[in-house]
């Protein structure tokens, strides 16, 4: 993984954290220009995530021999354990500490649908959100993984076209069942695959001033434009940000800190609503300054996400992947493939 992309992924995650801080602590009522900025534009972190996801999935598979089922199992091993853990923690928090999340309601049927990545109306009555609210993005991720798995039977040069066709057809079909899949945000994965194609063909070269100019132009576009249509107004600038950061790779490629921040970004995304909700409740109960509480919450999220990455994400993935790769006779899938071919 490029360290520049890891750094951007970390920045995207913390942008979403700040967006939800303004929601949980201030009910999206700004107390200054910076607060208003995170209210209006903080959600763009999700768009950056989706573009990066398309890029990472393409680059991590284009030179490997993977069966569709094997690819899906690998992705589930990477995504599901941490998501299920924090979904269940959210359910327990709603059940046993209702004052912390007064707007939340727990329904076992809805919880099951959340764990299975099936969009459903939240019992709290505020839309198609799973028990762990931020998990709505993972419903799109899982759809993308399934469709990309189908495209693995084609050579990498045409996978963008195959996934695009499948994504359009599937979203139109699902749209009859749920408006959730009609959102144009789902097509941002294609931007990431396109960037991967450009990168593999050598069309994203190293630079300094041109990438910095691209970053400035992308940020200006996000600042000036509303999120609708999202694919055009936020998705395309997010893609420009990703390409510009990749062009700056040589300046950050040895940074262990940026790599660590990127590694922890998934746990940051999953756990931050839990921490902020608890922090907001404590701040209201005891009259603690919300910005001081945010600092404490940020520290808790930072340390907690590192522990989550090391002890939940990494270990669960390694344990599950080892069992997928290992045959009963002790031979791995890779060893069997080499013997056959």
C-alpha cells in the first residue's frame, strides 16, 4: 500500500470524526467557521474512502490469481470481524445505557440485517442506517466486493468496464427494492479502479508543484460545491486528491507514522461514534467544555483504534486467512496451484 494513500485514508477518517463531533455535541449547529466547515463538508471523507477502496482492491488483485470465492472470503475476513464487534458493542450500549444514545432503538431483526449488510430502516426512524450508523458505507462496500469478485474472471485491463456494467445493472435492479442503491456515491469505486489503471500504466508520475496544485483545486471544488450530485461534486475532487497524493509518494514513503495512521483508519471509522456518544453524554452531565472533551475523545479513539487494529483487525484476519489458505492435508492453496501448473 502506498504510504501517501494511507495518509489520505487517515485524514478522511478523522474528517468524518470531526463531522460527527459537530453532530453529537452541537446537533449540527455551528459555533464558528471551522465548525461550519466540518458540518457542511466533513462527510466528504466517505467519498475519499470509496475512491481509495476501488484503488486498493484493484491494485491488490491485478497481478494475482484469485478465485471469486477466495477473494470474497479474504475481504470478509478483513472487514467483518471488527464491524461485527463494534455493531454488537453499539447494540449493548443502546440496550444497557440508553441515556448515552437517546435517539437509538434496538430491534433484533434490524440488528441481524445490519450484521448481514442488508439496508433496512433504522428502528429509530431516521433512515436506512444499520445499528452501527456508520456501517451504511459498508453495505456499499460489500456490494462492490461481490461485483468485483465477478470481474476477476476477466483480465485486469477490462475489469473497470466489467465492474461498471455490473454496478449499473445491479443498482438499477436493487433500486426497485431499495432506494439505497440508487445513490450515485456507489459509482465512486469506479473512480478508484480507473486511478489504479492509470497508475499501472505509468500515467501517474512523481511530482511536487502539480500535485500540490491538484490538491488545492480539489479542496476548493469540495468547499465551493454542494454534495449533489455527489459523484461529480465530491467524487471527482476526491479522485483528484488521491491521484495527487500518489504523485507525492516519494516525499512520505518512509513515514512509519503515516502508515500506522492509515492502518488504524478502519477502526477509527468504526469506533468513533461510540466514543463520541459517550463523551457527549459525560460532557452534558458534568458541564465539561465540549472541545476539551473532544480532545479526550480523540486520544481515546487514537489509542483505541491502534489497539483495535493490532488485536482485532490484524489478528482476526491472519487467523481466518490461514484457515482459508490451509487445506486439511496441510497444503496451502498457493502450493496446490504451483503443483498443478
